[in-house]
C-alpha cells in the first residue's frame, strides 16, 4: 500500500472525523478542514505534521479557493479530495424558511461544487487524482419532509456525473458515495435542523417522517465499516461511479430504480410517438 495525502472537508465529526482517524492511523497524510478550530486538537497532538488543519466554511467561496491553494502549496500533492461537509434540513416545503433554503443549498450543493472547482486545476497539474463526493441514498430516493435535503443530493449526482466526463482525460476520477442511515451524529439536532412545524402537516406523510426522525428509528449502517469501504474504493480502478453503503441504501435504491425503469418502459410507445414523422 502506498501512503496517500487526503483533503477532507467537514472533518470534525461523523464520516469526516472517522475517515481522518483511520487514515492517520494507517500512515496517510490528511489535510482536514472544519469550522471549529479546536475540534481536532487531540489528533494533532498525536500525529503532528501528518495532520494539516484548515479552518473552512464551504459557503465562503473565496475561502474555499484560498484553503485548497494553501493546502497544495504546503503539502505538494493531494491524491484524494473528500467532499464531506454538509448537513440536513427537515421540514415540509412550505415550512422551510428562506434562510434555511439558501443555507442548505449553499452548504451541500454550492459548497461542494466550489471545492471541486478549486481542486481541479491542481489535480490536472499533477496528472490526476480521485474525488469522493459524499452524497446519500437520498440522492436516488425521497422521503416527505426532506425535500430540500434531497434537492441538494440529487443535484450533486448530476453535477458529479457530468464533470467526471469532462476531466476523465486528465486522470481525475469521481465516486459518488451514497450511505444509508448510519450511527453517526447526523441525527443529533446539530447536523439535522428542523423547520418550525405547521399543524396542518401533523397527520400527513410529512408529519409521520418528522415523528420518526425524533424517535429511535433503525440505523443499520456502521460508520467505521462505511468509512473503510470509502478508503478501499480509492484503490479500485476504474473508480466506481457510485458506492452504495448500507443494506437500507442498497434495498431502497434498487427498489426505486426498478420502479423508475418500469414506469419508463410503460411510456415507451408515447415517447416514440412524439418523434418527427419519417
């Protein structure tokens, strides 16, 4: 195994923290970015120069460029970019505030896009590299009450699949990582923000999901195993376009795809009938 250098956003908790810990333990270098400046002090004291830390809010585009440029300038080469920073907003569409909508899209979608854009010149210059975009099974399926979160994850899929074709000739490869429900801190109230509820939605599917999110619903995914699968994927060539993690992710994504194919096939005659006459 050849040691690599990784750049990870959102490294203070969840998958980002778990990735950082595993990579450092195996001898890799990590450039970790986070909003809370002291969140990785314990790892810095243990690993020293093996861990590079940058303070970054991915909604600040100028800061994204500055921090990525600085990381490359100080570390020389970065083999893997992990676009992990993000969170969720829960609420029916009309319950969401304008501020919640803007911040969710700016963080999960625009922030991820700008990290990729800032990293691409460096990846091209060094002859290639790998980008892991942490998405979600929620990028291929949907639940009521999570429309805005799904919006960002579905959009990321389109962005990544398109850009991957643009830069493949330069040796840059992408993997969309699609975890299911995992035992991280995502549901602790800090990473999943709830909109102010409207009583009219109490006895609707949106209300049912709201109550489920507030309860101890099943979380089958083991974060440590999921993180190891992400790390292992970097050694696979060609890069897997999508990486579903967790039994719930596999089952629900597959069911959604089967339903979508069936619905498309049922409309085949209509689709062909709208072509220009020969």
